């Protein structure tokens, strides 16, 4: 519980209250043992509740956004046009709210062209890391 409290920057008592409210009083000693049939159905039901292509928000580095502005993929261009420009020091980012598949398409479209310069490689890596790190919440 202390590790969860540190990770989410909350009090450990808050973690305890949340676990109690969720009915998570105990954890099996061996987590590698597969769940029994009833729990598998519950897990399958929970997975069905997740959206197939969730909409997530990712800050796209300006260099990546500039490269993607002229591509043929209409969904990517529309997402970038609808995004909010955020100025930071010398550079900028575009905060894009789009389905996860659109963000992955952005990465695929930008990989070859951005690998030609160190700044391009860094921008691509940052964007890729941000998309990978997105947490899908329901």
C-alpha cells in the first residue's frame, strides 16, 4: 500500500479506504495461479466494457506535428488541426485528443522522415514514448 501511495502521491490511508471500498481485502499468495472459471468470466466482462479504440490525449512535439501536417492520412491531419498549440520555451507541442489508432498512425507516418536528424529522432522518441505511456481509464 505504501508503494501505491507513493506512486499516486496520496496517503496510504486513502489507498486502504479505496481497497476496502472495492472489496479487495486480500490478495492470493501466488499471483501466477490462473483465476478460476467464475473470475475469468468477470475479467472477460470487464474487457468487453473497454472501448475498442479509446480516445486519448497526447502532446505531440512541434517537429512531429510539422512533418505530419502534409500527409495524406485525413484522420491524422484532422486530429492535428483540432489540437491545441502549447508554447514551451523555444518549442511547442500540439495537444491532440484522438483515438489511440490515430496516435499510432502518427508514429508510423513520422518514423522514416524524422530519423534523418538528431532533433527528429528525439522528437519521434518523445512522441512514441508518450503514446506508449498513455493509460487507458474507463
